[in-house]
């Protein structure tokens, strides 16, 4: 809570026992799709039980409690979306991940809402192959959003997010009324290998490019009710003033949003000022990559409620917009959990 108002987090990822991901190794090793074992006890090759899943979800909820987060949208772990695997394996992997997300939501329905993983294939003619899984997740599992990677194969071969490749997915997401959450995934650029956890570099570059392509292209003219959230404050910031021709001279406040998942306080402050409060939605990725402790506070860097509430350039109305009103406007189900 923040001053008695629920804190709504648009950026979270499913928490599962490590052994639950053994199915991925078996599928990739055998080059054979396998059925989702969720619902079995023990659940599949890792012999993970329902209680194991529940303990992982409970630890996730407790982590949120420590950071004053009331409700969180959870999707796939981006670095495990594995968009570079053999394309015939992706639908089975996506279905299993979505079943695990749904299970966590069912275990703690007042704390989590689901966002789908989609079986994106970079080399496909378009993303029509993702529509069936999106339909299943929204219509059957009650998911409220879907994750998309700007470059799932990690080879910079995927069409830009303004191109027709994406249009079947945009059309269906608009029809279903669910936002798309843009998050980078893996990067197979050989130059990145010197950097530990180098998928983070892909997050930065691909999310920034996504924002550029979406803002300069005609996606929102074609799909005026489509809503897109770009994670990690958009990956990087613009270096131009708002009236510069390099910045799209459009009002995108009804379509294109950014979350607050930037742990460096200077970066986060600049992002809020540059993007504008109406387009900033609270997001933390807690628990995730923000476990480093701030020496000056002794708190982890993903403990963002005190950081944002301490920004003196924000009014009280601004803070309520970021923590609650904005997330509930873009993902209406978030605002109904505590209603």
C-alpha cells in the first residue's frame, strides 16, 4: 500500500521451482514437443509437486509484501522464453509456461494476474501463429496481458514492431482488449559474451528500438485502441528535446506506456521526467534482477515504492497515478482485485 492505496505492479515474472524447467532441457535435447505436465502431481520430469509450486509462489508473494506491492501482473521469465529454439518446440514451451503462470495466479488470486507467453517465431511470415495461444490465455485462463519480444531469436532478424509481421497480433490484442508488454529476451550477438547475464544488453537495445519504431510508425493509427507497455523505462532515454524532429511529434498518451523498472535513481528520475507521468506505470520485476542492495538504505534496488514516493518533483497526484491509477487504467483488472 501507499498511503492507503493499493500499489499495482505491471512488471513481474512467474516464480517456479528450478526443477520445473527441466522439461525445457528434455524438449531441446530430444527435439520433441512435450505435453504440459501442470496439473499432475508430481508434475513431469523434474518430479516437482504442487506443494513445490505453492512454496515458490508464496515466497514471491512474501517478497512483494516486503516491498509494499499489493498486486502484480506476472508473465514469463524473459531470458527463458527461448525464442531461438527450434520453432516446432515453441508452442509446447509457451503452453507449459502459461500453465505455470495460471497455476500461480490460482494459488494467490488476490496477488497475481497473468500475462501470456506467445510462441513467437522470428522467421515466420507474421505472428498469426501466436493468436491461438493468446486466445486460450485470455478466454480460458483469464490472462490480462501478453508479453512480446521485439527480437525473440536474438539475431536482429525480426521485423520491426511497426511492420506488417506484427499486425495479426495487434489486431487480436485490440479485439480482446489486452495490452502487449514489450520485454527484450535473449541476444545471440557474439560481442555480448564478455558481459555476464548479457541478455540485459538485449533488453536495453530492443526495448528502445521498439519504442522508436512504434512511435514513428503508423501502428496506433491502424489500431487506435491498442495499448503497449515497454519495460525498463523503455530501455534507454532519448537525447533530444521534445520538439526535435527525431522525436515522434504525436500524442501517444492513450497507447504507448513505460514501466518504472529502472533501479538507478538518476535514470528513473530522468525517465519519469522525459516520458511524463501519464505514461509511467509502476513496475519492479520483484523478485528479479533488482536484488542488489543500496548501500545508503540497506534495501534492495527493486524496493521502488520509497524511491518514487521520495521524489520531490512529483506531486501526490503524480505518485498516485504511477502507483495505482495509471496501471488500473491500462490494465483494468488490476484495479478490480482490491475493489
